[in-house]
C-alpha cells in the first residue's frame, strides 16, 4: 500500500514539485462530501502549500459555501475588483482587451493587513486558450535556502507593508477612475502601513518562511534606506529562483487553493488581449488548523 493511500481516503494527490504544488482529484465540490474529506484537503494544503483541482463546474454560491467550511470568509469590497450579488464573498477579477492585466510581479494576498488572511481560492471561469498561467513560490523553501548570515540578519527584523505601494502605482491608475476613486481612497484609509516580521513561523507546520512581497513591502524597519533597498532586492531576486516554484496552467473550471502564510504568487501577464475571468474567495481564518 502506498504512503498516499494511507493518508488520503477520499482524494488523490499528485505532487507537482518536491517543495510546492499538488494536483488533487476528487468529486465535484458541490456534492455532499464524506466525513474526513475537508480534513484531507487541509492536510494536503499544509503539505503542498497550493492545491489545484480541475473540472469543478460549480456556481459562485456553491464555491462560497464549500470554501466557508475552511474558515471565515471575507465579504468582498468593490474597489480594485468587481462583485457578485448572489455571492457577496466572491470578487471578480477580469482582464480583457480593454482591461489589460496590471499586476505582473510576485505578491501574497493580505500582507498589508493588520491580520493577514489564511488562504485564497481562485476559480477559473473564462481562461485564455494559452497564456495566463499562475506561478506559486514556496516561501518556506526560499527561507531554507538562505545563507546563515542572511537568516541571522532577518531573525528579528520587521518590514513595513503598504497597500499603496501597489495600488497607488501608475500600473493601477485604472482602479482610480471616476467614482471608483472614492472606494479606493476608503480602502487605503482602512489599510494604513503596517509592520510584520520578515520571517514568520507557520502556525500549523511550524516551518519558518520569508514574509516579504515585492508588491507591498515598502522597507525594512529601523535600517538605512540604502541598506533596506539592497536587502529587499536581494530577497526578491532570491525567491524568484525556479527551484522554489510551480506553475499552473489554467483550464475552464479549474481551482487553485493556496496558503498565504507560506506562498507568493504571480499571475503571468502574457495573454492580452485574450479574456481571463476569475472568481476569488478570501478565507480569513484557518478553522481546521491554527484557528480551529
């Protein structure tokens, strides 16, 4: 009997790389699932950091109901993204000929919040015929590969995370047009700059991981600007190494489910002018893990 079969009774799990990513085979998520199913999904997520589920033809309401079993969902706010009336937790991310993709670097969701979220889930509703992949980075693997000197340097450092570093940039000008500027200003007011440790211990696995994001990390606290800029650039280039990554090619009705406490992701902006429409959910708390 394989090791996998002794752990998983209700799902199949096929790792993509040694450090991050696994494809999961299971029944349609809208169906009633057997006892232990959610725990197996959660276990696989803790082990592989991001999971990919294909052929999940589910409605937004079904998507939201399934995800809510893992923890408290955040109600989506209309600002950078559109909303759905029938599923208020679902944010709609759409790019097409008139709305080119405008986030082309690595980031982790919620790092700019006082209490960052546990996980994010994307459901691919309309995907390009080619292009539009998402790259995921294991920040535990990236931390493990740092030099001893860098680990010592980061041990007690914090960094300022700033919502406006990305959302106030020229690439996000589209979000500030017309009446939406009022919503964006409200978002910025609700998310002032906040400091977090640059290395965080994962609350479930106990593994240390880097916690910086090129999109939102403004500076290392209490060090000279030149030193901060140089060290951050070194870390950004470090976590971009392919051996810490997996890459997912989207298909219609694919789902990606990732742990923001251990990963970064990058939506590859190579598909314009094709259309890419995704539904996203944010899970604030980990009901089956650290918050359970």
